[in-house]
């Protein structure tokens, strides 16, 4: 129905569409659920999808409890016009805090010889180089792990479970819940060597980076922890700024996007502002394996990629 999406269906065949995923499935009840159910049936008919060919999935964090599995299966069957049973429903199993962590190894002290400059990610040519340096901070220069391999990432997770720094952070989160990064870093302040006394936030980011890179040991690529860090930013609506060269110290030159008449060689990008620190950054979108900077404000605001 949308002209810009029509190229997706130019070479359509009955088996072209393979997956159909509906997020927040629990919101589609009543009239809205009936509307979605009819739309899915029209889609299948329009494409002549073979019976049992389309793989349907619904996701939700609030679908219900174990005693509602049969009702949930019937609900999904009605929405997708596909047979579901209680075995089709995949829940989650949470591991208790004490069951996840191993006994703390108090010999794992932060490396006092670690240079604070090594906490800066921009100084490293690759992500692995940065992570390898941070591993030395928490486990010493002779840690012996090759964290570029699956085995090394699993070993990193095993050692992190013994880290007093991770125990400290998780205990803090268990007590205080979600909190700003600066507040979380305060719990590590007392564990820092004198040379890193003013770098609590950077050390916390270092630890969180290792947590994101580590893997569990039950199977290959098993997640170690579910880690989420949120950055809240807002658009300075329809305001764009010239992307300048820091060496010239030229003014940013703000303009209203509808009035823009760019000159040859100039790049203008939308602006956003961090809700916490109020720093301002340019906004653009890049594609994989491409260095092209998209200047179109409308496209940039559809899918965001930050840099500043």
C-alpha cells in the first residue's frame, strides 16, 4: 500500500514471505486484535502463502503466568491464523543472584600499575584491543586469556563471576535498582587505586564493556548477562548545524532545515541534545561497509546513529 515499500514485493512469490513477527502481542486484544487478525489473513491470501509455510512469532514481556499458557496459545492462534499450543510459548528462567555468581576471589584487585590513559576507548585501533587492555585492569597483565576467541570469552565470564568488582556492582544494583551511570560508578570508588581515583566512571564503563563481551559456559555464544545502557536524547526539532572542521574553529552555523540552501562542500546534519549532560551532537545514519554520510534530515530521524 505504501509506494516506497513496493520494490520489496516486485519479485514476490507464494514462498517469499517466511517470517511474521508481531511485537507487544498482548496489546492486540478486542477490536485491535480482530483488525490485526484480519490484516494477517488478507496478507496471506494476497501472497498465496502455502499452508503452514509462514513462521509466526509474537513477543511480549507481559504475556501472563504459567497457568495461562493454554489461553495464550489460543489467543496467538486466533491472531496469526496458525496453530499454537502451550509448547509454542517460550518464557524465561531467571537465575538467582547468589546462584549466578561464584565465590569472590579477593586476590583480584584492580591493577595499581594500570595507566589511566588506557581507559579511553578512542586510543585503540580495534574494539578487541580496548577490551584486552581492560582485562589487564581487572585481572592483571598476565591474565592469559585470548578474549578474541569463543573459549577466551567464556573464560572471561567465568573469571568475572569471581571478581569482587562485579559482586560490588551487582549488590549495588540489587539494592538501588536502575540508576544513572555516575551513581553506579560511586560504588567502585573505594576499590580504586590512587592512580585511578578520579576515573570511577571510566572504570565502570570498562567493567560493563567486559560484561557485554563475556559469554556463558553452557554453550557456544551463550549470553553472559543481559546488559542495557540507555542514552536519552532529544531532537532540536528541524534545527540543523554545519559539520565543521575543529582545526578551523569555525562557528557551527545553525539553520532551520526548511531554509537550508547548502553550498558546495558543506555538510549539514540534524542536532540532538543529551537529556542528562545537555551535550549537543550531530545526527546521521551510515550503512555497513560505507563511509557515506546521509545529510537528509528526514531519513536521519527515521533510524538514528549518533556521533559527536
